[in-house]
C-alpha cells in the first residue's frame, strides 16, 4: 500500500507540473488574443487594408521632352577617281604668221610690209565670164619665194566644185565644175601662200594650160590670161586674171 501511495504522489506531482505548463500556455494564448483584439479595435490591422484599398494606383508621370529633328546636311562624297598628276611640259615660242587677204577688188591695193613670215591669199579673177560650166588652169609661181598652202572657192564659185593638185613645186593645178554656169566678174578661187626668205622676195604668178567650156553647149569658152605679181618685199601685189571673149 505504501508503494502504491508513493506512485500516486509522484503522479499528482507530475500532473501538477503539467497543469502549471498548461496554464502558462493558456496564459500566453490569452494575452495574444487580447493584443489582437486591441489592434483590431484601434484600426491598426483592419483599417490598414481599407486605407490601402482607397489608394488609386498612379503611374510615374514622365515629362515628354521635345527632340528637334536633325537638319538636312549635304554630305559631299569624294570622287573615288584620283585626279591625274600634271606633268610640266615646256611650251615652245609661237611662230608669228601675218595673214594678208587680197580681195577681188584689190589688184591695185598696197599691203604694208612686214619683216616676218607672212601667209598671203591671192585671188584668181575672172572677167566677163558667161555660162562657164568648167574651167582648169595651172598656176605657176616661184617656189624659192613662196610655199603653196591651199586653194579656197572664190565668190563666183559658191555653187561650184573645185579640185586642186600640187603637180610640182611651183605648179598648182586648179579645176572647177558648175552645171549651172558661172557668170560675171570676180574671184573664182583664192590661193594661199607662205612667203619664204623672211618675206623679202618677189614672185610672178602665171596662168598656163587654161581650158574652159560653156555649161549649156559644152563648147569651148576661150579666154586670155593676165599674169600677176606678188611682191612681198615692198608689199605690192597684183592678182592673175582670165578675160573671156
């Protein structure tokens, strides 16, 4: 019995200690419940949610910044082709050439003398030409004084075909054809020469082997040649001519 009683005493002691632990726990729970109730009553917990609900979400406003448009800029594109390098070259001194035009009416004109090389243009004149369809002649000059350059059509040969041929130094063949016929007085051709020996010498001008025909009848057109003279030293000249009968 005594041993059983000891067991009961130990059991009650354990129960008493257990009751104190349970009572402590229950006290803590009671204090926590009272604290929560006070917080709810003052609106710290329950009111915070309502206050947050009343707040409207606001987006962060970003101030719009005006950015001006970039100006149009013309960009110069370099030429990919390199510029050629300039090579210095020597420039020869020019040759002074005086050109003297001896017109159709200038058989008695005076040309000023120039002590330089000159290019002179001497007309071959026709007098009393009528229905002249073809004409050929050889102009003879002094090759030691003059150098032949060329022949151009004269005023009477505006519709004509003219051919020339330098047969030899000092002799130039000239041929003309005009199906309509040439009529009147004036230059049929203009011969160009360069003067030699510094423009100091003279040269007679002859018309040889002359032959002409009428355009409509194809008959001979006889003529008489008159020689001319080119005097480069004094500047005088006279044009050779053909006078038709």
